[in-house]
C-alpha cells in the first residue's frame, strides 16, 4: 500500500513506462492475434489497459478518460498514444487532486470498501498482469517483447550469451 502520493506517482510512472513500451512494440497486424478463439485479441488487451485507467474515477479523481463506448483506434500507434495521454491525465489528477491523507480514506468499489492506497496497488498489479499476457501474445505474433523486469531471451542471444533454460 502507498503512504504518499509521491511514492505512488513514482512507481506508477515506472510501471506506465513499461506498459507504454509493450504497447509501442505492437504492430497493426498483431492487434488481431489471440491465444484462443474465445479470448481477447492482443488489440483488445491493449485497449483494455487504456480504458481501465478510467477505473480511477471511481476513487474520486476527475480527469479526461476515454469516452464511454469509445472504440479502440485501429492502429497500434493510436492505442499507444491514447495510453500515454490518459496516463498523463491520471498522474496530473492524482498529484493535484489528492493529498497523502487521501490515501488513508476508503471508497466503496463493487460493493466492498477499499482503502485508496490498496486500490492503487491493485491497479498497478492489474497493469502488470495484462502486460504479461500481452508479451506472450507478442511472442506468438512474431514480435519481440521489450525487457520489462529483466533481460528477455532475445537480449541474452544479442549479447552472445546462452539464455537460461
């Protein structure tokens, strides 16, 4: 859980940059890639990461998110640009509308009471969860996933080292 706005903003900026790197690695063709006929496409997962930021308005923040019912841009670049835009809007809202005391407050979400600090942690983990799904689909689509929390298989090969099994 977070105890200061600065701590959240610092961690969110790092995690959002990782998400932006994943989104920037997509191609228009890869957006239709899916792991199973009944599952989301890579493009749908990418758009979900964009639209899920709107969840933060349920915590009392006011910022320009994605218009309700808005369709995903048709290009991978358009999705990545929208992510960057809404990410900046979120960070500005958090740092200007909340204080450290706000983090100790609770909000009712989905019928349960959540401390804001815990909801922020969950929100970060939600982004990480879907980034992981996306990197698998990227690999299946023939794309090179970016390094997220360490070197990728490709990075080891590029360095002339044997990748770990």
